[in-house]
């Protein structure tokens, strides 16, 4: 390698979907939450961010490209992550530990990041994005150990994307945020029968971003205060138990109740915030009717700061439920592939089931379904051909 060619690392990181939601901060700058939360890490075969970080003494300044477009590196949260990583790198050196060959502490970095899913789909891309950024920067500067406290300062939910499987973000109680971190509850291999369906409702952009939405909720919603203080602590315990025991009915019921309470706090916010739309409400109705028809909880929904539903379901019921979704949300005929990701067997619906659900089909309400499962945490790509930056440290074409 010529002496001046940049040192480069490429990593990938997953999306996570909370089943006990984070909503509200007690410290805006450090991103410290008012309650703990718990999420499921989705598989990177279907949803991931890929990030390359290059460092070189010849770079004049730090730069970043996101999904093909250069963005402002001075974004405060980006700066927090860069500052924290460099601080840890300096500390390692002053503790006498060696750094990475060819990477100087004063070297600037070029960062290039892409998602393998459309940003417009309204999926939580900031969590995977900041997790990937922090994980990759840490590799470049040779930092090991607890990194979720740094990812948290990029975007709160990003700390949970630092691990695979089932992950809790412990809110912590210190003022400096050192104890507000993510921990794996169970690895991705723990519950292989669990499947996830992302029902992508529409490409419309979310009306209120989560950062400003939760600020208004903290200021105005009494329900949010009650939720954080009196509901979530016990719910976290119950949820962890349900995950450990692979008790789907309890897991599913808690997931739906928590999503509903989160959206209730949005309505209790003043002025109110609406993330659910007519499609989301049809999904909610459909899931409850479906479960009622079968006399047990087979399917759970959850919604974040947008109208897309994320469905948790056991593998044995996926085929029938996907057919139910197809029936009640007839897809656009020329709209591309309706079912993406892990294959799903075809199924035939009984008239009895259709009638029991009893809803009016809503055509084109759902654009497509991403079928996926629980997945692993961030990882390094060893193959140099996967770098998103070329030898000069600039994005390769199409990145
Ligand atoms: C509804 O992590 O996007 O998805 O910390 O301000 O970046 P910031 O917010 P963000 O909030 C996510 C909120 C949520 C629930 C969750 O993922 O727990």
C-alpha cells in the first residue's frame, strides 16, 4: 500500500424495532432517556446500513456522504460521536496502548454510508446509521469495549443497534450518562421461530420527527410522565421474562399495549401528534380480529413515529397471515414485488376467516411487505471490494 493511501474499514449495522418504546429525554445533549426500552434487532440481509470510514494524513477535513449525497459534517450529533471516539483514542494512547498502524490521532476522516432500504420507506434509519458510524470509527481508531454510550449520543435508539438479538437500553441514573447503555438480553439464536414482517404503508414522510415530537411530549403530556414512572419499569421486567421464556402470547400482548400507550402519549401531547393513519388502524383491527378468530394471540403489531406496522409472529403462522394482509390490502398490480425478503409459502384463506375479520379491503394501503427475522449486531466486512470509498477517499460511483 502506498504510504499515503487511506486506511479504510467497512462495517454494517442493523435496524432495531422497540417493543418497549423509548419516548422522552431527561437530557437533550447527552440523549439520556426518561425510561428504559427494549428492542428486537432485525436481520441485516433485509435491512442494514453499510459504512466505510477512511482516514489519511492527506485529508484536509472530515467529510460525510449519506446515500450518495455529501452532508454537513458539523451536525451536532455527528460531532458528538466523532469527538467521543477521538477522545477514547487519545486516552488509549496516553494509557500506553498502541493505536492502529498508519492512523494518526490528528488524521481527518471521510465517511460514506448507504442503506439497503429506501429512506423514504420511513424505517428507522438513524439507529442503524449512527450504530454503523460509531462501530466503524471505533475499528478505524482501534477502540474496543463499550460503544453503545457513544452511539446513544448520535440517536438514542442507535445504542440498541450495537447488539444483535433482544436488546435493552438501561436508562441509567447518573448525570454524565455513563450508565445509560445497551445490553443484550438474548442473542439472535435464542428464538429462531420468531419472524418479523414490516408492512410499508406509504412513502409519505413522517409529519413530526421523533426528536422534536418527544420534546413536546415531555413538556406537555402527563400521561408520558405516568408511563415512564409507573408503567415501563414493571413492563420491562415482564418483557424480559417473556423473551427469555419465549412466551409469544405475553411478548405479543405487551408489545401491542406498549405501542398503543406510546401513541396515546402522542395524542396526549399538546398540540397532539398523529403517527397512525387509516392504514395503521386497519392493521390494528385486522390483527385483533385475526387473533380473536383463532382464540389466541398469534400476531402482534407495533408502530414507531410513522404509519408503518411492524408485525411479530411465529413462523408457523406467517403464510396465513401474509395472505390475510394481501386480501385486506390488495396490492397495486404494477407496483413491483409485494413480498420482499425471506420467502413465504402460499396459503389459501377460508371464507370463515375472511368473514370473521369482516373489514372492507383497502386497496394500495400497503406498498410492500419486508419479511425478515431476528438478526446479529454490527459486523466488519473484510472484503476490500466492498469499500464504499475509492483509493482517493472519495465515494465510488453509485455510492
Ligand atoms: C418511536 O432514537 O429516533 O422509534 O434520540 O432524538 O434521535 P432521538 O430519537 P430516536 O427515537 C426513536 C423513537 C421510537 C421508539 C424507539 O425506537 O424506542
